[in-house]
């Protein structure tokens, strides 16, 4: 059941009679339809009326309209204006370019631009590696998408993907001081995407692929890694995998289990699920059982693509078959990156004692977290309104900070595992408990720790 949150926050400006009961009537109307008021401000007061701004959280756009309708239904109340605070935040975009150097006079202009800049151009022409030292390449990442798998919304195209890429760029800057820029490509042809990224690569110190649908994303990343001399990182794959491995390390500490003794069910074998499986296998679990929309992945299944065939060959040691509910029986860990409402508490009860459940589908997880908590020892989601939020922002800013600082030309599994260990280590042993297995996304220690770990792994 969704709850009111800041993603659907509105401010309603209303005129109301100047009676003693006006404030109570307004707040009661919002409460009756399930809105949560976060601010109540009188902006005008007159002898015959008051004008009030009521800011409240809703559950959806339709719920926001229900709140407005409830206010309009009050005697003597008129709604002047409704502002969606999320849309207001996005007006004109969320990022901008600003100059790092002052341009106060002719001397400054002569050094920053012509004629002085010609000397810098010549230096880079003689030694191309100097671009990493003398240009924005030193600290800049391209956030590249084709808009084919935007959040959980599907194939929305490049223009509709732009707000997500802007947000990603803002997070890069906020958490790691990395200058990132959205590159939304108006093509979903694999060859065109690869060629487009090749063509723009001289400007950037790294490429962050984002919201590109599987299975094309696997080939795009692999071939770009072969072609480019800068790191290529598909965050939907590797950012998610880093955070899951970090959280799982700490969750298993809470329940006192060794990963070498654990059977792990991974539900969803797209970009995120495949990368989670590949990184988990580096940690030596007893077994991993992958499940997708067609059931448990096993070696004898027909019609598998290259990615699924690899998963089948490297997981499900005992050749289990069946559906998700079958896979859960006796499992120690569930990791879901799939679809909402796939199972309930009765299936968690069939798992091993002290089970760990990571239900990461967004916005609605594979199981209601409160249901999972009836039988699981540790529960995590991708949401911010429950404990243990597993969010990629714990990983990608610090990962790229470390890669850029090391002037890395590629990215490897040891670097990904180093990032996961760094995130897990932020939670001190005395802090660790079932409701706190990963640090807050706002913990200022996370990005520097991840950056240092990745830099050292890259230099090694």
C-alpha cells in the first residue's frame, strides 16, 4: 500500500473565511482524504478572507486531485492555484555549466581563450594524454542513454529520459564533485549507440551508461570497453551489484552466516540481476539460483539468449526447475530486481531460518516489507521510506571519483568488489543491526571511502 511522500508534494493556495475554525477545517479536509500536511502558511489576511498555502504529500497524481477537491468542497473556500513541487524543481532543468576561472579583463581572456589557448591545443596535439590534465576530461563523465529502459517505466525515448540523466549528473556533483553531463541519444540501434559514444569520448574521462534495455546493454558495454581508453560503467548493472554485495555482506554478519554456506535466489535476470549474479559468484556462495518470468533458469531450458545461457552454466548447481516459489524453499537469501508483489509471508516461511530478503523492485517491491519481516531476519528495499535502502547513489559517485583520480583506462571486478567492501565497512560493527546494514545515502563518508578503494584497486 503506497504512502504519501515528497514525490507527489503539492502546494495548494486557497481563500478561506477568516473564522476561528478555518485552519482546522482545512487541515481536517486534507486528512480525511489521506493527505499529509507538511506546511501551513498564511500569505494574506483581510477582513473578509485569509489566503493560505497548504503544502502536503500525496500518494499519486490522482490522490493530489482528491486533496484539491476536498478543499474546494468546504463552504466559502476557493482554490486559487495548485503547484506540483516536483515539477517546479524541474523547471528549466536541474543542472548548469559554470566557469571555473574568472574572466575579468583582457589578460584573463587572452589566457583562457585566444591567443593563449593555442599553446594548450598544441601541447595536447603533441601529447594526447595531456587532455586528462589540461581539460575537463580530467573530471567529466558522460551519462549516456537511449531512453529504452527508463526507471521502471519502460521505453520512453531520449527526451523523456533527460530528467533522470540530469538528476544523475546532479548526484555526481553533489556526492563526489564529478562534473557529469547528460547525453541522450535519439537512436536505439546498437551500432549507432556504440559509434556515437566513440565519437564523443575524447571529451570525457569516463562513460556512465544508463537506462539502456537488456540484452543490448551487455553488448554495448562490452564493445565500448574494448574500443575506448576510458572506463565504461553501466550503472544499472554494476552500481546495483556493488550495493547489493555490500548490503549482503553486512546482512550475513547480522544473521551469523558465511556466504560459502548460503543458497541465494536472484529474481530478475536482466541488466541488474545478471550483474548481481556475476559479482556474487566472485564471493563464492554455496549456490545461486536465478529466476525470471519463465521460471528457474537451468541448463536444459530452451530459447535462452547469450546472457541467460551464461547464467544457466554458472548457477543452479543442482539443476532445480519450477517457479519462484519453488526456488525459495530452503534458500538463505532472496534478491529481487524484478516486479512487484510476487510472493508473500507464507513463501518467506519456507526459506531457511534467519532468511535475508532484499526486495528491490521500485516503486513497489516483490513483497511488502512488513510481510517479509514476519519471517525474515533482515529485510531491505530500494525505497527511502523503509529501513535498509539499497540505492545506487552509494556507489556510482565514489566509483567514478576513484576512476578519474587514478586516470583509469578500464574498470575491473576487483574494483567493483573494492567499492562494495568500502560501502559495507562504513557501518561499524557496533552500529550493525537488522535495520541498519548499509549507510545512509547522505553519509558524507561514503563517496570518499569508495573513491579511495577504487583508486587503490585501479592503481594496483
